[in-house]
């Protein structure tokens, strides 16, 4: 698969079952993870969605709301991990605090 500018996405071809819209979305995410600034904003979106924490709060309505946000974040995370694993590794390195 290639992005809109014709550059290869980490040397991988998109699965043939992707629709044109999904392929364009994949290209857009690939463009974001291709820069440090893009990886930073994607990481912040994943954090905001609650991907890295539990959704349970004790209040069923709040928990369900958080699970909805988390589901969207997990879709984005799956897209990155499945199609751009090297970029996800870079995101982890750049956004993990060394203790």
C-alpha cells in the first residue's frame, strides 16, 4: 500500500479486503505516525480514550461512557499496531517515562 504521495507504508501492502475509504484512513494515520509530532498527538488521543486504563468506575453509566471512548481508541490502536508496528514501537519509546 502507498500513501497519497506514493510512498510505501513500511514496506507492507494493505490487505485486499480494505475498502477505498479504509485504505485512505490507513494512509492518513501512516502520515501521522511518520512524524514525531503526529505520534505525540496520536498517543495523547489514545490516552484520552482510556486505552491504557480500566473503564470501571462503580457507576454503570460512567463506566459505559468510558467503554465507548475506549472502544474508539482501541480501533485506532489496532490500526496502528496491525499496519505500522515500527511506528507504534516509536510511539512507546517517545512517550514512556523512564523510571
